[in-house]
């Protein structure tokens, strides 16, 4: 992932083909759901000069009353963008690994010890193209506002905002971004959707084999136990769903 020199400027928003919106403590948010998929593509294409990474913010029924908006109403953690680089993603995921999480074989073929990071994918689409295409698909579904965050790379967005979406699992938002950085580097996985307690990544280089997918599945299990809860009985079944999958979704509700 190419790292963009960090710069924060409201003027950059005006150079983008975006609808009306305003700043909310570090994130510019459109007033209404985005209707033009090409506007999202344009924001991704302009990232290198604007320094603003576009995220899509889904509607949330928990904030459906007039005037309710988690962007403003939910408390945030302290911004931690400056801490991300010092965090080891492998050590982080090992600390989050559940060990023997149940009496069954839910972690099979792994055990009490985290198996380590998956290898970097050998082939990938251009990650910005994949993110633009995936974001355009989400825009087509409707209901997503556009958010813009000044960031050197997409992975840093949660830490820069002090995003509290993982609070029921961890308050270490810098560690969350450190893992996302690692996935950017190894899988071309870029943040596209940022919700109240939800992240979705567009993945340019998903695992192509079961062996590779198993290692990635272990990382998913450590990162977000909730995403695994409704999946097949063990990691092998979960891994099968990651092979060739261009979208990774996580929720911590």
C-alpha cells in the first residue's frame, strides 16, 4: 500500500465531487446517503493528492430517530494514530487468540497457541481499483453516507478517529489499525465501510488455497470473535469461505 504524506485540510474536500456535508471531529460526512457511485470512485482515485480516504457509513437502525447519529452521539476513544507504527500485529493477534475457547474443536486445526501470521498473497489486483469497485457496489445498494478522513493510509482511520466500534472486545484502537495495516500489506485489504461497530474491507488479494485461507481465518478469529460465531463449526469451514472472497466483514455488536 502506498503511504500518502499526511496532511489535514478542509480545502481538499472542495476539490472532490461530493455532495453537501460537514466535519464531525475529524471526519467529514455527507448530509445524505451517497447516490453517485462514481463519486466514491473519484474520491479513491484522488486519495494520492487529497490525502482524504473515503469510507462509507451505513445506516443504523439503533440511531433511527430524527437527530440521532452515532457519529456525533457515541463517545470516542482518544485518537491514537501516532501509536500504530509501534504495535506488532502478530503479537496483538496472539494476545487476542482465545486459546481453548470451548469444549469442542472450534479452533481446529489449531490449538491453544496462535499459529502466526499468514503469508503475503503472491498475486493481487490493484488495491485502489478493488476498493473503488467494491465501494461503488455498496453505494448502489443505497443507504451509505460518505465519510472522508485525513489519513496516510486507510488502515489508520479507526485509530485517527478514536473509533469505539470494538469497545465490547478491546479499547486498543491503535492495535486495531495495526492489524489493518498488516492486512493492507499482505492482502491488499483496504477499509471501505466504517459503521457504528462494523468494518468492511475490499480485498485485492484474498487467499487462493485452503492452507493460506486457514492462516487468514485464524487471524479473523483473533481479531473479531463475533464474525466467527455464526460461521461453520470450525476454522476449516470458515476458511473455505475466505478463498477468493473480495470482501472481509467484521462486527463487534
